[in-house]
């Protein structure tokens, strides 16, 4: 793993340890846990699932925008790839990440490497949209003043806003003058290490080529709006899941759920041994340690969030796979082979 992944793994491991200690000292009651699960309002959970499904529609629409410079494709033709791709991610974990670009490439007749570039740009928009919502929430929401460490949250909000602004400026500079930025980085980093400077310049050029998936400023605006709506609707889905459970969980607002999403995003970066992913660990940790939710309720709500936001795509994804005659196992193997081929070409 990279140094960043090690740091995040350690942070998540600490959260797991704190969570375990919380459960130990709280004398976790499994009967109360199952009671909370049975009492969950499944109508509200169903609404949350529909909102998550709507997110895949937004992702298909955004992907169609990214394809416009090379091919006009209806978002409807890309919808199945989104559902099947996220189903593969839910079932196979990280192995399923290449399914979406592989299926889109096969569907549109474009190269696999070009769709990998689209995934890179997609992640930039996701990161930017979430960072904007998260930082604005930390800075402006009066509800967070009642939480412990709210002053530190405020400082984090300023830090994230500043980092987001720097990233946006960098992305705009690379999009408008990628060659100039690459040359400047080559010279600056080359004063320390010429190989590192050359490698950095190559990555910037590759990144610039990925950004060419955005045809014009109008498409940039539309992609940004779709990204903000996408992440805002995820926050609403979180609220619906929280409302499905008894008090005090059902009192959490959209401001609170944006904090939960932050913990979930951090937790999902790494795969934890025996857990498969840390997103549910992150949300449960926030519910118990930050919002002082009883352990049984926190576990119930955290697991339901994980099922709704991550696993609920599986039934629809399998249906799309049947209609499009896609074998998930075969497409995972094919996408891995295609990825290895692209890596060999790069070398």
C-alpha cells in the first residue's frame, strides 16, 4: 500500500478500536440491536433506495457529457453500465472498479483507456462536489455548534475549502495550459530529481488528456451541477435512513448526515481485513462517538446505510446484466486483462 493508504488504514483501525471499546463499556445488547432493525420503517428505507438508484441515472447523464467530445451517446445507453458496474463493485470489491469503463467502451466502440480517463475525471468531479458541500456545511451550519469539537470542525471546513480551491485552480490551469504546467513542474521538481520531474510532467500531460473529455464551459457547468445534485441527493438518502429508526437517530438532519458521509468516505478508501470496506465502520463510529447514539441503534442504522448506499444496487444490476447478457465474472476478468494491456502499452 502507499503511504497515504497506510495512514488512512491506521486512522480507521483507531476508529475500530474506539468503537470496540465503546461497545465493550456500553455492554452491547444484541436483542436491542435486532429490535431496532425490526422497527425500521421500510417505507423510508425504500425511498432511500430509490434516491440511490436516481444517482446512477445522474452518473449516466454525466458520463454522456464526458463522451461528447468524441461521440454523442444517450445517457440511457450508459445506464446499464452504471448499475452493472456498481453491482460488480459491491460483489467483487476493488476488482469490480474496472467494469464500468470496460462496459462503456464495449457499448460505444471507444477504447478502454479513454474510458479509464473518464473515470479519473469523474472522480475529480465527485471529490470536488463532496468537498464543496462538506466544507460549506462545516462552515455555515448552526446545528453543528452543538457537537463536540465544533471549533475544530470549523477549522477543518476552512482547510477543506482552501484545498478545494487550490485543486480547482490547478485543474483549470492544466485544462487551459497543460503543457506549460507540465514544463514548469518538470523544471521545478527536476532541480531535486530529474526522473521525478519527468514522471510528474508525464502524469500532468496524461491528466490534461483526460480533462479533454470536457468539451466546453457549458458542459463543465452541467457536469458540476449534476455532481452537486448527486452528492446532495446521497445526503438526503442518508436522512431518510436515519428517519427510519427510532429516536435519537431520527433526529439527525442533513447537516449531521454530511458529517456521517465524510466519515463514510474516509472509511471506504481502504479495505479492512474481515470487513471488506470501512464505510460502515466510519458511519457507526461517527454515530456513537460524535453523536452519542446508543451502540445498538448506531449499529442498526450504520448497517442499514451500508445496505442502502452500497449493496441495494445488486438486484437492479443483476437484472440489467440479464437484459444486456453480461456475465459479471467474465467481465471482471476481461476488464482486468484490458487494464493490464493498457499498462503494458504505457510502459
